């Protein structure tokens, strides 16, 4: 998995490439969580994410809860059909904001 971060002012863009699973989820969490304190909006770019496991979903939920608690926002962009199916089946699509 590759993580590409770009911070512009109070917005943080995080592009995740590859697989987000038990082995890689801790890397994403440790890479992004410290930056959430200083940002008002997190955009997760998942256009090149091939797979997400329950461990990956937990990290996405951690980001969402951390930001929501402080009145901040999170947007998930460019999700492919396979990953979107996981978000739909788990109910994540009912509370996450998605953009193309």
C-alpha cells in the first residue's frame, strides 16, 4: 500500500493505493491520525484502492469519528465498485460522504 498525503491550509488529502488490510491499516492510521488535529477537512482519495478489509474499515471509522467529534468533515472520493460494495454492505455508505 502507498500513502500519498498533501496538506493545503486546513485541508488534508490522503490518497491510498493498493490494499488496505490487516497488514497495512496500522500504517495508514499512524500516518494520518496525527495530522487530523490540525485539519478541518480530510479527503480520502480511494480511486486506486483495490481492496479494503475490516481492519481498513476500522481505520476509516476512526478518522470519521475523530473528525466528527470536533465538527470537522471527511469526504471519500473516487471509490471503485468493489470497494463501494464493501461500504454499502457494512452500512458505511449511510454516514460517509462520497464524491466522484
